[in-house]
C-alpha cells in the first residue's frame, strides 16, 4: 500500500514499498561524471577538449555535453575560438591529404562549399535571416529556449540547402538553438523532426 500522511493523503515522492522508495532530490539513473560542473569545467575549460571529445570519453552524445555545459552556465566556445585550439594534424606533404583538392578530396561535393559561402554572405540571405529572427521572436522553435540564455542560435533549412529554389524561402527556414540543431541532424532524431517535405508543407502548425 502506498504510504499516506496524517491527513490520509499520498506522500509525494514515495513509492509503494520501502524497496522502491524514491524521494525528491534523488535520481533513478546512476550519476555520470560529466554531470559534475567541476569535472566538466576541467575537461572543457582547462584541458580545452571539445564537447565531442568529452562525449567520446563517456560514450555519450555531444548533445549531452552541450546540455550540461549550458546547465552549469559554462561558456561555450564559438567556431573561431574552437578553430584556434583544434589540432589540425600533420602539415604539408607529411599530411596524407596534401594536394587532394577539388575532386581528389573524398569530401568533394561538386563545388557546393564555395557556393554555400557566397550565399551566406549575400544580401538575399541577410534579409531573409532578419525576417526569420523577427518572425520566430528570437526563440528556438523546438525547445522554446530564448537567445539570451547563452546558447548559439542557427537558422535551419527544413529541406536541404542543396535545393536551390528553397534556400531563401521563409517557410523552409526556422530558428533553433545549437543544441536542437545538433539533435535534428543526429541519429537520435529517428522521427526526422524538422526535416523533409512533410515538415515543410505543414510547418505552420508546429511553430
């Protein structure tokens, strides 16, 4: 029988038997090292490891590490800061990728990268970006996080950027925080939220 107080009310936070008793402040999962602020600060700030490197250490997702960085209010590095401390491997001819440019590079995508860079510095993108920020009120359209909470924000293409006709169409764009953007493009998003034709066509009912 579930325990009751003197008024006959069920005691909040206590389960049916002493063996399964669970009180406020406890957690049903075994604590992970990266939940601890001091450990996370040492790895991310002192040792300058990336969120993904920390995730690999504890066999979890980079998204988990970003969540706890935000929870503990540990400043997240921007792209420029990350590049300054990133190890880029051997230089010159000692690097196995030396001279493998364009079609010789396994990551070649038919010249899409320069095209992407040109688009993101264009006046067209600047105008549509301002429209999306205003329309979505600076709020992540997945988790409702606000921009002033310290997490970087991105504008996400529901249908891939490779579809030229939809690149700057407002209906194909949503404002989301970095944590949600990582989730959307991860294997954890098995329902393909905010990805594909269905989300493009029926977008308004989800925002």
